[in-house]
């Protein structure tokens, strides 16, 4: 019951987890695909199963999500951790909706992975104890069809965005009110749509209203509607946004700017589930989930007497903070490529691509307007950049004027010093993101350059000589890492013990 099963087609991942769990005193067993796991489970006596299971999403044969579905159906008490390098919102939400215990993004810190597995084992032990006591820990859980997933598109590999994705996955099936905080342009409405689209209300309306964009004398009628003849010009009955959102979700953006008198009416609706249209005498019953958003600190508004404290506590059941773009600079390359592709498709032109130096300059820019400003910059580049490859001098004036570094010095940029790994660690993540978007890692380009140089010099048998040197370097690194333990080095490198011995002999490395 305390054994952990590891499912991943990547031998290196299996090896790392096995060794980490062994050091932690936890037994493990590894599998390379879902079919072998299901076969092993079927061979266990009775309804026995491991204490926890950790599985990759993308594998040959059945995916990790399909495996999760089968495991939750046949072994509902088995905690399953889903891990993947494809850290997108849909994968995260699908994992939680499928019943995953938690979600682990690759690359992961092994200590954090072991701590997460320990929590899963503790959860399994509690479930086992509940079963023996005759109670069902899921008796009070909400159920229902999750509905169709919305088309909401959120991107981000930064740890802060992964926390947002996890929160969406956990909150989407709930009916609880959510308060989204964050600077303008961080994507608060996108998150609200994701909460709706991935939840049980996805088949019902999603109604969005920016309370700061509507004059205060019209906002009440916009929210609650009015009866015919309620005031001059009210020639017919009009349903408000609350009625339009019945059964679904009402997103109230910039809730901090709502007038005090309307805050009182909103509080009554949230408390009683009913309201009166303007000029009406009959209450209107509605079932609406409220998701509110603000860029203002509501606690300060409460202290200043500009926001009702009781309404604040009613809305602040769950708070979800969206990080500004400057706190997740490692997401800028992926977001830039995404927005450039959209702009090119919209305008019917080739997709622009930023040079490494231009991308570093973009990553160094603080983006006061956040993701919305980055999207606007990408549209500007698609229209204004003279060539398909965008250089530093082609960037928008705001970016060029803010440059305080030279290309290649992103480690000194203000963005790279934000929290989340320290100065050098954050810069390394940004560089890795740039390399990922541009196609290949640095060493690929170095190998390519070396091959071209040798070909230009007229060297014979370039493939043979470079392959021999490549194998020598990798074998030497593997043996050094494993302290010259050949069997362990062979396992880490994905070679057989006979193969590594033969290679060492052929390369005169014995």
C-alpha cells in the first residue's frame, strides 16, 4: 500500500524519481506505458493497489489522462499525480476534472516531487482508514457534468501561472464566488471565462460587465433591468444582466468602482438570490455564480469607506491573484510567438520572428500594460516591421527607449531580478524560453556551425569524425556524473552494459 508506481516513457525521469524515492525510504515500481500498468494492477490480489501513482500525460499508447480515467473508475481511492512538460491550462484542468490528486510540471524539483508524493501517500492512508470506519470522504462532494471546455486560451510556464492553472482546475466545478485581483491587462476576464468554461455551468450563459465603463445612473438598470414605464424612455420591459446570466456566470469587472448604493443591492442578491427590477413589484429569482475582478486593493477601499465590508467578505470567498507580466518574463517568448501568429493570420501576412537580441530586449521591458500591451506590440510589429526577422531597431519605440542593456546582457535586466529563482536563475529561465521559441537549444546551433566549418575546410568523413567526438563527450560526462560506475552510467545514458563497454573500447576510453 505504500509503494509508489511511476509511469513515464522517459527512462531518465523514471530513474530520477526511483532514486529520489529510494533516498526518501519510499518503495517504487516503474512502467513505460499505461498498458503495462493496467496489466500489473490486474495481476494484484483482490482489489489491492499501490499507495500512489505518478504518470506522464503524453506516452505511446494510452495517454496519462486516459489512464487516470480508468484508474479513478476502478480504483477511486488511488491518488494519481499527473506530470507533463506541456504546461497549458487545458491539460491542468483536464487532470483535475479527471480526479487527479495534483499536477506536477516538468522540469520539476525532485524535493518538491517527493514532498508531493508523500502527501499523496498520506491521503491514501486517510482514505483507507475512512473506508475501514465505514465513511465515504466523497459523500459531500459536488457532482455533475463538467460541460464543454471553453475556447479560453491561457499560456504560461512560469510557476506563478502554473499556480493559477491549478486554482482554475480546482475552482471550476465549484459554485463559490471568486475574486480575481491583478493589474490591468493581466487577463482577468480570460480567467473568469476559463472558470466558467471548465465548470458545470459551461452550457449556460457567461455574461461580462465592466462596472467602471457604464455611467452610474445607467448601471442599476444594466444589472437588474426595468419594468415598462419605470422611468421616462422605458417603453418596454428589459431584463438585466443578472437575469441574462441565470444558471450561468456573471463576471463583474472593476467591482471596486461600483457605487455604494448599488453595492447594497448586489449584497442583497448574493444573500437572497432574488431582486426587483427597477419599477417592479415581484421578486425575480436567479441562480448565478459571481466572479468579480479588480485592479484596486479592496481592503483599502473598505478602510476609506468606499466599499462595503460585508460585500467584500461575500465576494472574497476565494481570491485568485494574477501575476503581472514582469513577474513571469520567461513566458514572454511563448506569448510573443502566439500573438505574432494570430496577427499574421488575421492580416494574411507571413509570421514575424524576433531575433534572439530582439527577444531579449522584449523580455527586459517591464510591460506596464501587461499581456494586453504585449499583444498590441505584436500587432504593431506585424504591420510595421520591414522584414520577417525582427531586430532590436525594429521594436516599438517604448521598448527601444527603455533599453538599458546591450543584447546578450539580459542577466542585468530589471525583469530578470524579480522573485522566482533569483537573478541568475530567472535569467536562465528567460534564455531557455527564448531558445525554445526560436527552435533549437544552443548546442544544436554549435554543432551545426562546426559541421559547416569542417565542410568548408574540405575535411573528409565529417559525419564519422563528429559522431565519434560526440559519443566520447557524452560517455565521459555520463561516467563523471556516475563516478565511473559503468552500469549506472549505462542506465542513465540509455545504453546496455555490454554496449557501454564496447563503446569505451572502440573510443579508447577504457
